[in-house]
């Protein structure tokens, strides 16, 4: 066999092997990238779901705090008249003007 033909066949086989290896590697990389991408999408979805749960718990807690505040406010409003009466009673004893005092005399 002619050495030139053997050399050309060897070069062609080398090129074919290189091309096949390149495309096989690209195919594996795409599949692996697809798997990584899928895992990232799953992690993103999980993070979004957890974020929504945190927001919902915060909303529930804020509603509860507002409700407690409203109840306390209403209780204070109900107690204000009683407290005012109690304070007025303690702070303003009946005014007694003794007879013959300056205030009692006509001018």
C-alpha cells in the first residue's frame, strides 16, 4: 500500500475521531447543563414558595397585632370615663367657704 494513502487515511481517521469526540462532548455538556438548569429552576421555585410562606406568616402576625391593639384601645376608651371621674373625685374635694371669710363678705 502506498504510504501516502495510509497517511491520508490516518489523517482522515484522526479528524473523524476529533469531530466525533467534540460532538459527543457537546451533547454530554448540554445534558449536564440541562440537569443543572433544572436543579436551579427547582431551587428558585422552592425559594419563591418559602418567600411566599414567610410573607403570609408576617401578614397573619400583623393582623393579630392590629387586632390586639384595637382591643386594647377599645378597653382604654371604655375605662377613660371611669378614670376621669375617679381623678376628679380625688383632686377636687368640695369647696367649703367658712363663714366670715373674705370671700363670704359682701363688698
